C-alpha cells in the first residue's frame, strides 16, 4: 500500500519527490517532499487513516500543495486566514 501511496502523491505533487514513512505505533506517517536537488522542502505528519479514503487523500494532497506555496513564498499564511474569514462571513455569502 505504501508504494502505491507514494506513487499517487508523487503524481499529484510533481515535480517533488514524495516519501511516506511506515506508520508508527501511534498511527502517524511522515510525508516528506524533496525538490529535484534532493533537498527536503516540507515534512508533515498524517494519521494513516487519512490515506485510506479517496476524499481524505485529496485533502492531504491539497494541504500539501498549500503548504508548498507557503514554503516557496507564493502564499502568505495571513492570506489563508483572510480567505477563510471571507468565505465564512454571512455578509459576504449573502451578497453573492
């Protein structure tokens, strides 16, 4: 399963090389993304249950994409908070 998971995430997160560690006793797996030069760009822990469901796996990939944009300086964390605030605002949704 880990091999197919690595392949799926590698395809979703191209051009980064993805490594998923085996689950620890607490059920957590480390996902490490490396650039073409082999340098670690990002590392996040996920519970193995997040890899068993397609929708949860898509959420993992989306979260990693977001974290990559932040790590690369293409997205500021304050912008994420602002976007969430606007999308949850009843005034904004009523205007649509």
